[in-house]
C-alpha cells in the first residue's frame, strides 16, 4: 500500500478525462502572443478563459514599470512582509488601493487565495461565527478549515435564508462575519448585495465581499459590486486579487476598521510566506492607474460580455442568469462537456472546463471569461464555433433550455 493509494479513484477519474483527447487540467501553451491569443500545440488559439478582464497583461506601460522594477530592485524579495520583504513599493501599493476604495487600511498578500485564507481565518476566532454563501470559492472554504470559528452556510444568493440563520444565532455572544462574492466565478451571477447589506445591518453582523471577479468590472469607478449596488458603507472588508483585472498575481484586503493593521502580526498566510516581487508590485500599481484613467476598458468589456452572452443564449444554450464577463453554459452530461471542450480546443478556442463536484448544482460547465481586449470578430468566431459544435453534438436546437431564472 503506497502513500498515494488513497488517490486511486481520483487517478481513475482523471485517466478517463484524458481518453477524450486533450488533458483539460494540464493544458500548456507553447507561447502567449497577446491577452487574447496563444499558440497551443503549434496552433493559434483564441483565449476565452483567462480572467484577463481588462486585457492589461500586455499593456506597454505595465510592462515598462515591471521591467524598470526588476532591473532596479531585483527578481524577488526573498523574504516575508514581516522580515525583509516589505519595500516602499508594497507600502505604496497598499496606500493606492486604500485610496482607490476610500478606506483607511490595506494589506497586500502574495495571492488572492492567501488573502482570503489569511483574513478569514484570522478575523474570526473560536468564539465567532463565519457565515458563508454555499457557492463560495475554494479559498473561502479552505479559510474555514484553517480558522477556528464555527461555520454556517446559507443558500446561494438567498438573503432570506441568511437572515433566518443569523436570527437563530442572535443570542450567540460572538461576532458574526458574513462572506459573499461580487461576481461568482462559475456562473457569473452577482450577489444580491443590497438585500444582504440590509440583513447585515438588521443583525449586527460584519460583512466581507470578495470582489475578485468584480473589481475593474462593476461600478462606475470599477470598485466592484459594492460600488455598483451603492452599499460600500455597509461593507466592512473588501478582498480582491491582482490576478484578474490587474493582470498580475497577488491579493489584498481593505478596511476602515480601526486597528486593522494588527492583522499584519497575527495573520499567518501574510506572515509566513515571501512577499510579492518588485516587478509584480510595479505592474499592479500601473494597472491600477490604467484601470482608473481608462474607463473605456470597462465599457468594452461590458459590450463584449453582452455580445457573448446574448450570442450563446440566442443559440439556445443554457447560460447563467446575468450578462457578466463570466459566461458559462451548462451541458447535459460530463461526457458531453468534455467532448465539447475538446472540439473547441481542436478548432482553436480555449476556455475552462468545470466539472462536478466543483460546480454549482453539480452542473458540467464550459466557462468563458471575456476580456476588453477581445475583438468583436473573436467573439463572433467563438459563437460560431459553439454553434457548429453544439449542432454536431446534437445539442442544438434539440436541447434548447431556457436560461436559469
Ligand atoms: N476569490 C475568488 C472568488 C476567486 O475566483 C479566486 C481565483 N479564481 C480567488 C479568490 C483567488 O485568487 P488568486 O487566483 O489571485 O489567488
């Protein structure tokens, strides 16, 4: 019996996936040529599943800042934020993010995953309660395991269920922290944040919003769902990432809570890992500027999202409930989803295959994420391929399903 024997069922399921053609979990691009195109197996491929919402990965000014930083400050900090890994750039970026959100405090983490892991596991202690949406991202679930708080889940996007659960806990003496996401990463639906903020006010809970997929996407200034819903004053903590709209890697949390900074010496995923390299800090800072000085990026993103969403819905695919930059179609079975994904890739279109149990309602999904950098022609090409392959698999129009309510 080897130490890996417990993974035999996973190995078997994984081998089955690979029988369909490409291995969906080890796609390797030969080269990336732009925010929307890569070379894969020698073939030019449209990238429609990269979370590169504003297309800033190839922005010349961001590249220039990164290059300048690597030349002047080296390739890495080789240390943690609480040792040798805090440079002026880290503090400047924290100040810029705090300013952008109109908050007093900001902590920058090495990934968005660690921002959730660190903030959630540290904010709430063993006498507190973490109240999370059932469809929360893995980083939120993992934070629950890492922390000591009691965890309560409420039904996805259901403020009544949230109210019921908080109400039942009304005599519990500890703090309650409600955690929701701006845009949910699998179906692209937004949280009903106005209603959730009202529940928060009525029950005296704290509220954290993970704006990973909504920063740079929603709100008049790109601050995310809290801005778009007009409830920023009700949100106590905003978590976000640099790995999507800002085109790099890293995470952050902003807050107005007095003494928030004490977390810097209490939060283990902040303290016990190396800080972000200067080049990443520099490109992220510039991306934050670009995002603010060019609202046209957000408008182009919204138009592209609408084009893809309407196109796929019009063909008869079962799309999510809202036209956001994450556009997913639900397919009738795992096998069909895998076959569909392989055929798209063979025809030069890359997107994400998302399979149960990692998906809401155990739906097999083809998940697209649109970029401001996509041309209308690329979106049309993608829709054309969905139509062609959908028909060849017998999905159109026979399985025409209405969008989920
Ligand atoms: N929160 C959500 C909702 C996410 O979807 C993700 C990443 N997909 C993260 C946090 C983690 O971000 P990162 O990839 O920057 O670690």
